[in-house]
C-alpha cells in the first residue's frame, strides 16, 4: 500500500550506511562555516528531549503526517496518523519499523545512521557534515553523506535561526535523496524542547505475538 511505500522512504532516510569524514569548505569561507557548524552542534547537544509534529512528502507530493518524540541518547519515535498502521521506533540500540497491518517487524542498527547526531549527543556533526549555501541568511543547511558510497544517498538537515530555541536554532526538518534521486522531505512544526518524556514511549507491541495487534 502507498503508506507503506512512503514510510519505507522515511526509514531509508534514517537507516543508511556509515558516514565518512567530509572535507571542509575552502579557507576563505571556513571561518564562517565553522561558526555555523558550531552553532548546529551546540543546538543538537542542547536537546535532551524533543516533541514535534512532522509532515513527510515524497517525490510525488504524497504526504503523511504524525508526531515525533526524541530523547537522548538514542531514542526516537515516529507515530504516523491514525489511518497508517506503521510505527518507527529507536530504543537506543536498534531502529525498528513495525507494520501492524501485515504483522511484520524489521530492525536495523542505529549507530551508523546519518541522523546519528540526533540520536547520540556525543557525535559531532562538525566531523561529518558540511554547510550548503542558502539564499536566506536565517537558514542553515548541513549536508550529510558518504562520498565514497554514493549508493547510500544524502541527507540535508535544515535549521532556521530562532532566539527562543537551543543555541538559537530550530530544526525545520530534513531532505533525503537516495541513490535513484528519489527525494523525500520531512518538515517539523510545533517544537517543544526538554519536556519530560518517559522511556516507555519508545516501547512497542509486537504484532507477531498477538492475534489482534494494537498500536501504542
């Protein structure tokens, strides 16, 4: 079904291969680039929890929406809209996609995810990301990819300047481009930072063990 295809794109955007070191910008622009990357790094390290709404748009402009929960280190949950029986959860060790319609569970390690900077505050985005110029001075874009393995695709995280957000930045979302040039955009709104989030939010019911699976 279409919702499974679209969710699969989101999963592929999160579960990718190891990220190599990215070369820095030319020396003339390096000082400014480092300042913005420092700010992005401080922003990511300043988030202990995040609650937000997301809209996922694929190359055909089909959309799915839902809510996102993040808790450092290593926990994230994508809860899709009510008519989409899918759930994506990282529990600190593995990233899991649960399809309640077909009672299928798939798991991948998260340690090499391009979004590892979100899932592990000890990882420094300055080591494997590079700034992408934008036409808006209030927007910062950071590209993450492995130049030695182009088949793994590219993710570009987008931040906007906001004095009320950690380190003066707010993540607007990210854009994933796979090896076949399929583009998927994740937009975030309604950010709420550093509020209590129980670890139980990152648990899930295994549909393979229940005749009538339910969703958390």
